[in-house]
């Protein structure tokens, strides 16, 4: 049985093109017409591949690489082996990302599972749904009544687009997603298994039981958002849940009703955000952060992984721990506790 290549290179690049992409100058004597057919890690790259390096942990791998060209920051340029072209740039990883996008555009977002174009046989599109030219709908996908989908959008197999949902242009809706009560902008990437627009966790509690509160809001997802696999975003209760432009959300994140996420936030996997909390622009949440409801995390704040946030966080602050506090205080407390435990251990009698 042959081993498939899931992302074959769509093109090749010559040295001159790589230099233009990077904004760097080719070393003297390098042939600008020399071509490269792929990109790979330092350890796996061959003479036809482009690699990158900007981390001292990989100094040995850089010295041993067989890559034809390596994008490298100035501090490591002298460590590039003689057989590899060193293209020096202050941002090797960013340049490498742009080169990967040229080589492997199909890896940027989920595509058609069925390699289809247009509405495939076996898709179910309601007669009142409106699809612009150039929409792809895979077999098994369901498009509900009154839904509207913009050109260039792909709806993969077994995704369900609910009634009246609006999806903009050049979006990717991964296999098995469900979308309801949702308005989506342009160039949004939604990975497989995502659930958007289900009702929020709202109950009027009492000693006799808990009465379900109807959730009548929406989810609004602005342009250029990316949402990782199996993430859940609840619709608003009486207001809207909003995900701001350019925000990137990892896999397995839970976002509760009425949450407002600002522009260009980064939310790492297994984060849980309780209802009616607001993240201002450029907030970063590490993995497994938990946020209580009805609080505000200020613009540019960063929360360390596994932190529990119970109160507002100021703009630009760095918090960590549970309960979360300013990172410097958290580090001091952790060091003090470690010291106290060590002293206590030394003071114990033997036997």
C-alpha cells in the first residue's frame, strides 16, 4: 500500500522569489534561478527544501541540516553549514509561514472532503436557501431554509447550516460542524466538529428546581476569525455573543452566552469562558484558562496557562495562578511556597 502525500507542493520557488518574499538579500554568488520544491524541518530537509531556524534548542540540527536554503535570524547565520544557503531575516518563522502558504495553499483551511465543486449529489439544500456562485457543498451537508452563503465558501460533508444563518465569502466550514443563529463574516475558518449557536447554559434556579431560560440572542463572527476543532460557542441569551475580527481560537474551547471577544485575540485549547465576560482586543489566554462570568479582561492582557480568573484584569497586565493575580506576585508566592516546603522537609525527623 502506498503512503499518500496529503499536501503535495502546488508550486516551486526559485531563490529570487524567496528573497522577494522574505525581503532579504541573497548572499553573493548564489544563483537566483536555483529552484526549491518544498519546505521541511531542519532534520528532514534535503537540497530541494527550504527550512528555517530561530531557536537555540535547534542549534545542533542547524549544523547538521541538508536543507538547500535556511531562513535564519542574524544571531545564527554563522552556524549555517557550508552546503546550505543562509538567507538572513529578523523574522524567519514569519517568512517561513508565507513560503509554506505558497507551497501548500490547501493546508491553510479545510477544503471539500469529496474533492467536489458546486453542490454535490447527496447534499441537501433547502429551496429557499441562497448560495452565490462558487459555493461548494459536499455530500451529506445540510443547508437550511433561508440560509445565505457567499461565493468561494466550502461547506464540507455532514456540516449542518441552520435556518437563516448567514455565511460570508471565502469561508471554510469543516466536516461535521453545526451552525445556527449565527452571522459569519468573510474568510472565516471553522474546523471540523465545531458547534456554534446552540443555546447557552441559562437557568432560573430555585429550591424546587431549575427553570430553563430561552436563549434568544445570536452569535456574530467577524472577518478573518479561525475556530479550532470541537470548539463550542453558545448564542447570546438576550444579547449577542461576538467574536471579533482576526481572533484565533484553538481546539476544544468553550465560550458561553453573551461573551464578547475583541479583535485579534488568541485563545488556546481547553479554555472556558463563562457567560457575559468581555475580552478586549489583543488578549491572550493560555491553555486551560478558566474565566468566571461578568468580568472584563483589558486590552492586551495575557493570562498564563491553567489560571483561574475570578475578577477583572487590567489592560496590558500579565496574570497567572489560581486565583489569578499579577504574574510577578504569582512567581514570588510560588517561590516562597517552594522554599517553605523545602525547609519543612529538611526539618522532619528520620525514620
